[in-house]
């Protein structure tokens, strides 16, 4: 059983290193949801883009020029990837800690 736990610990450590590398490679990021709005919603005329997000418990909205939309979408994707990677890292760390505690109890 100890060999299996040791093997799993090695797998966890290896995956954590991959997560760290992926985080470093992300680059700039930005939270939020980008939506297209209209000055006249019924006629769908006068489109504009807005980015809505919550930061420090405050809701915020930024207006995004049409030319910046592809870049902002990329930054949002980076942020979503960041969140997924950090969640995975925490989950792996919890599992790693539990295994290390279990191994320390065994004589």
C-alpha cells in the first residue's frame, strides 16, 4: 500500500509542476463577462460591448471598443484557465497532504 501511495504522491507532484508551468505561461488575464448591448434593444441598433465583473466585492462595468473585443476575449479565456488551474492545484495539494499524513501514521 505504501508503494501505491508513494507512486500517487509522485504523480501528484508531477502534475502540480505542470500546473505551475501552465500558470506561468498564461500571460495577462482579466475576469468578467463580455456582452454585446444595444442602445436601442428593440431595433438592435447602436451595438456596443461591455465587460462586467466583480472585484473586491464591487460590481464593475467597463465599455470595450469593438477593436479591442478579440483581445479582451483572450484575456477572459486566460482568466478562466487561471481559475481552473488554481482549483486543480488546490485539489491536488489537499490529496497530497492527506496521503502524506496517512504515510506518516504508518510505522
